[in-house]
């Protein structure tokens, strides 16, 4: 599941247009009244002005109810989108992500088909906030979310778990495939620094992978991927320290 917009949540343009259309008046025409009476089998001799007026009022009420129902359906769809989308980045929020992870884990167990979870942690977000301000930090998170969304399949799921943590569900991807994809995603993030008020802010992430094919819960899978991410992050820091000390 992807959220295609690259901006914070705003009303969907198509829904907004639909709301506007639903407010337009639609008075039944004489032709539609005639068609209705034909369907109802009312003889022309009984189609007095009074009967025509009653039918017209009834049809107007039906049309009004139809518009209200359509508007309610569109509103529900819009609210469902808001409920599933992260408040900042154009990806699924934690609740929606965990729901999708549980669904894909059930599929993996049922069909014995492995899928993988990649857990990302943004490196250096605090220095970005301290140096450039929190709007820059928010922009960095949105940029990373955009990069993840643009570089995975439609069947994959990108989510923000909170703070500076993202995750991607790679549907029907074994450990080897997931490792290759994770490296590509990291490279894409690092290759696209954030241009902020004339300053180029480098973006970096650490990641961990957990492959599952059944028997786990969503919470267990997230915890395992988080541990793998932390281990990789600590190993990277040690390598950097070793290089600096030589």
C-alpha cells in the first residue's frame, strides 16, 4: 500500500470535486416524470397536474437522498484515507502498517511463501533539527518517505512507525532478495540529499531485515527487524571509529 501524494495530508481533489457536484440541484424533468409514470404503469388519464406534482416531489426527494448517500460514501472513503495515512509523510501510519503486516504474514503462512520486513532508522535527524530547525527535519523525513515509495512495487507497503523510523514490507521476497533491495533503497536515499535554504543536507539510514513465512506475530517481526537494524547500526559505527583511529 502506497500513499501517492508527496505532501502532508490535504483533501483529495477528486473527492472535493465530487462534493461540489453532489451539492448541485437536480430537478427531475418532465421527460423523467413521464418515464417514471410509464414504469409505474400509471395511465395518462390519471396523470393529473396534482399527481404529476406529487411524483415530481417524490423524485426530488429520491434524488436528494441519492446525493446525500454518495456524499456520505465519499466522505467515509476520505476519512478512511486520513485514518491510515501518517500525519507527516505520504505513507501508512503505524496502525495501518501493522494491519497490513499481519495480513501479509497470514498469507505467507498459508501459502508457505516468504516475505520480508525492512526496518529503517534515519541517522542524524537530531543534528538536522538542531542545526536547521524542525521544519528541515520534517522535510528530511518526507524526502526519505518519497524515495522509499518511489522505489518499491505497488504490492509492497511503506510505513512510518514513528519519529525517525520507517519500515517496508517486501511482499513475497526472500532474505536474499530483501537484502539486495534494502541496499538499493539505502543507496537511493544517500544519493538524494535534501536542499534546504541553499544548504545540502545529506540523508542516511540504517536498516535491518527480517524474513518470515509464518509462525510469528506482527509485533515479533517488527522487534526482530528492529534488533537487526540496531546491530547493523552499531557495527557501522564501530567500523567508522576503527577507520578514524587508524
